[in-house]
């Protein structure tokens, strides 16, 4: 909504400029600044989403590694059996 308001202000300014070259140039500069701010925000958002995706993939790899270790762990002791049961339940629950 904020961006829409900013763009509406730039459009309003453009409508009120008439034929003044200086005012047209100032309005063009505002439009370029608006576009540049939007591009910076988009670049930041994309980098942030990539970081989140990488983090999620890392967590998935860790989960798979831990589940495998739990399933292949000590099967003779009660602790190993409990860990196996918990790992299987968690894997099947997701």
C-alpha cells in the first residue's frame, strides 16, 4: 500500500507539472528513485528468500542424517529402541 501511495504521489506530481522542463526533470528523477528503491527491496527480498531456502534444505539434510543414525544405531539396548521408535514416528508423522 505504501508503494501505491508513493507512486500515486509521483503520478499526481506529473499531472500538475504542465510543460515546465525543470519540473518534468524533477518528476523523472523521482520516478527513477522510486524504481531504484523498488529494485533494491526486491533484491533484498530475493536474497532473504534464498537464505531461508538454503536453511530449510540444511535442516532437512540434518533431519535425514539423524533419522538414519537413529535407525542404524544400537538396536540391542532399550535406548536404541526408543530412539528408533521416536525417529520412525517423527518421520511417518511428517
